[in-house]
C-alpha cells in the first residue's frame, strides 16, 4: 500500500499481514505512518495504490462488510460526550445489530471488568481521560470483531485496567482466533504481548518478524526490544543528544 497527502508520501509500499490468533505490534517513531496505515485498513483512508484485504474482503470494494468485522480503538478518543456511558455503548451495540440480551450481557461484563460499573449512567463529559479510554475499548470489543485495530489503546489506563486489557487481548487471540494489530510507543508492552512486530520508519517497513528474529537481524541477541527498535530505526546512539540536553 502507498498513500500520499499532497507532496508528502505518508506510507510507501507497506505490506504485512495479521494472522488470525496472533497479536502484531505496529511500531515506529512519530510520523512513521502507523496511524495512516491503520486508517487505510479501516477504509477511512483510500490508498493511492495497493490492495488491503480483511478476512479475504477488499476494504475498498466492501467497506461496510469489512467494518462489521473490525473493532477499532483510535489514539485520541472521540465520544459523544452528551451521552452517558451506558447510552453511548448501547448506541454502538445497536449500530452493529446486537440484540438486547447480548448487548446487555457484553456491556455489563466489560463495565465490571474495567471497573466502570456504577459510572455508566453519568455523562461522558464528566469522565476522566482513563474512563473515556475504557468506554472506547468497550465500544471496540462489544460486537465480537474478528480483527482488532488498536492505536495506543492503553493510554490513560490505570495499571489494573491495563493488565486486564492485555490479558483480554491474549485471550481473544489465543482462544477465539482474533487477529490483533496493536500500535504502541511503550516497547515493554509490545515485547510482552506481541507474537510479531512490524517496524515502520519514514513510511516504509524496515523490519518485521518475531522479537527474537529482529534481535538476530540487528545483531543484538539478548537485548530488549527497545535496543532493537532504536538500532533498526537508525537512532541507536543517543549519547550526543543526551550530552547536549544535559548541559
């Protein structure tokens, strides 16, 4: 896939897959093209060239059918803040055609698990950022999607809720066969939960594979993902920057 915005080439010949039952980390510096790639998968951005397929369906040719299969959590939550949490989640569940018993059970389960129970009838405008993020996560998961596209999904979550969500993602992948595309700047999280990682730099894929495979490629056997990431994105030696900022 290739996509430009005016004279700016946002992504160039980006190609990778998210297998069913696996968590794939999409990593890269700011401006590397991660959000553009995710929005193209969702059909929100039309690529200039290339074909994107979700569960065998062309995103451009069958946008509505594809969206039914995807759960999306954006980096910046944008909710209808004049609704209560319960009203918003009921609205989202209705869009996906969930019947009343199913939506009630699913929403209640998530509210309890993420410690939002008791707050669901308050207006979203009064929620903290972490609470809004929890609502966005529930909205992305409530309809049993087959592919999850998550852009910095753990931002603002308290440690317990972040742990719950990491375990939920593992369970969905391992037990339900859900594919997960997971963007994060917290490399410890990516190393802990991702089966594979794809590293973007300046709109192109510079490396992909398991963490162990990327360690070998970078010649950094035994190193953590942060060292591997910095090496593969050309930012490994930061001593001059640190020295300048410490003066």
